[in-house]
C-alpha cells in the first residue's frame, strides 16, 4: 500500500514538471510572435518567439493554457497530459 501511495505522489510531482511546447500560427499558417501563453490561475507564463514557438514549465498535467493577444479572443486549451500543443 505504501509503495502505491509513493508512486501516485511521484507521478503527480513528475507530471507537474513536464514542459509543454508548441507553435502558434495564424489562419494562413504564418507564425505569430508575441502571443501570451499562460497557465490559467497562476503567474506562470511565456510568449511566443518570432517563429511562433513557445515552451512553458512547470505545467500541471491537468492545467489549462490561455493563449492571448491584443485584437484576438483568448483561447483556453486543456493540457490533458500532452507535451505539445500547437
């Protein structure tokens, strides 16, 4: 029983430190620089580079990422244990 509890705790800890990476493109397939990518409900965030790429960590495996920029409606995407979200 104790081993099972330790494995569950380790799994939760490991999942929280898994980076999520991806690329943000516009409707024409062009990279979007400067898009804000934030973990909802935290101060954890980053922005896309000139190629539209981002990397954010640590992210809880069940977190929601919020993609936002001036002039666009923010979009919320559940991580659902994924390590790449484009």
